[in-house]
C-alpha cells in the first residue's frame, strides 16, 4: 500500500563559535546544514517509499541561503520540497501551529526527529499530533507498515517497547533508527530538477515568549598539562572530591 509522507526538516548552523568576551554565539559567515536527526527522518521516509510506494515531501522553515539543505534532502530521495520563508521564531507552540496548517490533511505519516539540535525542546511532535488529533509515536527506532497500521519499536530510558497505531500518525524518530545514505552524484544532479516550492509563513500576531538573552555558560580552565599521567589523575581526584 502506498503512503503519502511528510518529513519535517530542520536547518542548523554547521559550527557556531562562542565569543569569549560576550559569551554570545557568533554566526557571521557560518553555513547551514541539515540537522542530524532530520537526516534520519528523511532516510526513513525514503525507505518507506521505496518499500511501499507513495510520495515523500520535505517541509522546512528557511531562507534563500538554506535552499541547499532541502536540495540535499531531495537528493536523498524525497520527491518534492516546501521551503517556508519568513519565520524565525523559537516558539514551539507557534511553530507547531504553522506546521499544522501544512500537514493537517492529505498525509498518512508525518515524520520528524524527536528533537532538534539547536533548541532541543522536543515539543513539536506532541504539539503537532495534538493539533492534528492523531496518534503520536515518539522516539521510534524501528518502523513497519501493514495497510492502515504502523508497528513501531520505541526506545525508552531502560527498555524498548513495541506499539502499534492506526494511520494517520505523527512519528518522531531517534538516530538509532537507521544510517542515512550519502546520495551519489547522479542523484545530487537530479535533485535540482525536483519540485521545490517557496511559500510564505502565515505567522499569527501573538507569540507566547521571546528570547531575552542567548549566552553560553561561563567556563574557566587552569590549562595545566601533566607530563606524568599518575600525577594528573591524583590532581583530578582531589578536585572532584572538593566539588563533591
């Protein structure tokens, strides 16, 4: 049975350095990449499509300089992409509402990472499932499909459990679910010809909170180098005992 799949993708900075004086992140000139867990979600969507047929669509908030992130997802095997421009808030409630308008109808499965590498709130999957009124399967490490039913293995803190759900459903994946493919050159070239829609975000007027300050925690190091490993271990043990 073919499935219509939406994959939610997050673009993040490749390498952010911290200004030692202000402790604020420095992003000037830093390029973007696909979030690692988004890469797993894309890979799983492509595997489902390859096995069962159907269509896989990538959806991502972004700007013009983030188009290459979506092109990479298309090269991995997605059929088309949607880039939503004009939204840069870090408000999970607001983010979920805007995404809901894009995926509320027509999709059998909405796939995404269990959390993103930048904000790491893990709120989007449950909020989106609640808005859609569909089941949520979180932290999936294995998926299989049988008609209008999905069977998943979920990873918990100390054990794994197997669950099943009717479709449609929102499914968040863990990195253990697969090893994302590296697309060959021919697929990278073909990705430029796949449909990529540019849409504008319909941002509601209200947002529930705003970021006042964004700083790294202060840290200081003594920068002591021990030529004798044993002496180094003794010193570390002494410091740990003082801290404890």
